[in-house]
C-alpha cells in the first residue's frame, strides 16, 4: 500500500493492488462506501508502490516493484486524468525481489530518479540507481552500486552534504548494516554516481526489527539505536569505529523521544516471548552509573513473529501533549499515552482496531479533518484498512 494525493484535491488517497482509492475528503472519509476505486493496471501481488511525479508534469504517478517475486520495476502514468486510463512504463524488466524501492533526485539534476534494491536471497542481489535521463521518465540509465543485496533500504542525506545517500541491511545474515555514501562532486563538470563507498557500522549486531536515529549522548551527532544496542557516532563517522553500547537484555529498540522532559532522548523498546509483547522505556543513568534504567510501558498480545511487532510509530493521535506510541500486535493496533510522570504513573492503553496485522503501520490525516488516521495491512495483499 502507498499513500499520496493522486487526484490533486489535497486529500490523501490510497494505492492498493492494481488500483487507487479516492479519498472523498473530510467527514465523508469515515464512510468506507464513499471511497471510490479506480483501476490503474496489473500489479504483482507482493507489490511495493510509491506516489511520485516522475515525468514532472505536476501530476502524481505510481511507481511499483515486487518485493517478493519477479516483476518489472515500472511506473504508471494517468493520461486521461487519474480516474481514467493509465499507461505503464517499464524502467527495468523482470527484477527479482526488489524489496527496496525509493525515489529521489540522486544525481542532483532536478528530476526524480529511482532506487531499486534486490534482496540478498535473489541471484543478482543488485542495488541499482535508475537515472531519469530525460526528466520525463521515458529514458533511464541504470547504475549498479553494489551486489550484496538490500532488504529495506532508505534514502536520506546521511552525511549532510546536500545529496542523497542510502542506508539499510539484509533481513538475515546480520550484521552488517550498511551506508552507501553518494560522492557527488559539486565542483566538477559532471555529477556522477560511480564514486560510492559504504561504511560498516558494526560486525556484531543481532537480528531485530527496530531502527531509529536519536542523539543519544547530546553531542549533536546522530547515533543509531537498533535491537539491544545503541551505536555512538564518532567525530569522523566514515573513518572511525562506531562504539557499540548495550541498552538492555532481550530488548529491541524501536523509537526514541524525550519522555521525561530532561532534554535527552529516551529509548522505547519491545521485548517478545510468551503470550504478550512488552513495551518498555529505557532511561540513561548518570555518568557515574553507566547503563539504562528500565521502566514498564505496558503489554499487548504477542505478535506473530518471535522478534516482536513490525509496526510501531510515534504519532500525535490525541491533540496536545506528547505524541502517542502506537504498536501493531497479534490482536490489532494499540496506542499508549505518555503520562505526566512516566516513571510512576501507568501508560493508558487504547485499542484502535482489532483487524490489522502486526506488520507496518502509518498515520496521516486521510480525511482532512485535522486528526490523524491509521493505515495498516490486514495481511491480505489485496486489502488494506484505514481507521479514524
């Protein structure tokens, strides 16, 4: 599923398998019968999708790949308006396991390029950048920057030099997590993408779902939290080792926020096992007492995966105060409210819906009423649910 304003009316629409669903807007979005589906074309059942303007005509296009099967990396263009006919354009044919699909201006020429990464379980294991040569999505130039596989990479300006880099890891065989640094040369006559390197953060990580990027030690540099560890960014992050620090036993760090108002980020983590999934927050101790003090948040029914939930988000679900912590579980999606005294007072738990699976979740104001709504999967490739 993907979110985006397909028809340009200011409301967030949904991209489903082979179609898009028009958001009727405002309070009408609360009635499922008011959402109108429009055919786009044939998608692979295990599709990835993004809403992006690839041809720079000011209208939304839909970019697709298959995360689990073999399918074209392709984009769909509406030629008679979004409710009419869509034309399919192939960027790269028959790409296996393109679980990473991103779109950004990777070469700095002002148009949108496409990043496709194949999982390490595929034969090719290619991480490719497709340059939008004509700026209209009709001619593409492919550059393979690595062949180690990538499960769910993200595009971001990691080193703050004004261009987009890549970060991610494979879903098994971890470590390592990898960063590919985009070495564009702003002083040269050409902007090229064939000068990349990656820096391995750690050789000693463990399999986990959580990943977030707070400043853990207040030095102004972005650190990494994942699984039971946090990694301190050194002054020279590309030449020096990132120090691995343990957060706690059996935890998977999924988010970070200043919970207690002390100006420093606390870590939110999950702990699987048994019939319930526990949520905790970890408070750094004083310098004289290294380590973290663990505080309980609450429990939800166990997720289907032994590692825990794959869906968690900090979102301003209730207006005012701190964001709420949302988590998907084996019995739907819940959120916890941060109390005034988070270390002693209970965190109020509210269930949003019972139908959603324990996969990824996202929040957006889908119906334009000023309140955040929930988009989640039910585990069925042809069905996605929204809750208000």
